[in-house]
C-alpha cells in the first residue's frame, strides 16, 4: 500500500476472506485510493483474497497485504475515491427540554 494520500478515518466496513460465506465487521483506521488499514479480531493471511463492503462505494475486491498486531493492510484490485467513504452527518442537535419546575423533586 502506498503512503501518499492516506487519510485517517474511523468508519466500519464488512469483509470476508477467501470466499467465505459470511461477512465480518471491522473498523477502518486509514484509507487511500489503493487500499486501507482495518482493525481485525483475527490474524489474516497475507496474500489472501478479500472482499469488502464499503459504505457509499459497494463491494470492493482486493488482497491482504499484511496482518500484524490486530491490524491488516488491504490492497484493492482497483483504486477507489477515498472521499466516498466519508459519511456526511446531517441534521441538527437540540438539547432535550428541561423538566418543569413543578416536576422537580427536592431531596433534603
């Protein structure tokens, strides 16, 4: 994986290795056009084919470039636009209403 253009990111993805049936969730630590680094619960075998379900991108194929200490580097078969993984947060936040003065209980 190439270091240039790598962006730190915290988002989750799903992956499956070597044609297994089920996907496993992982946390993305950083991403570049040619690959990403994920936090994994198991050691992955370098060179293994992998499929990732990326938010706003879809299914992406690649291979495990390295795996060590709970992290794995994934190299994509075809480059992606890393900006697509950034999820926009929309809406507004409002504090919940304060209880009416008459509903408050005084503790002595």
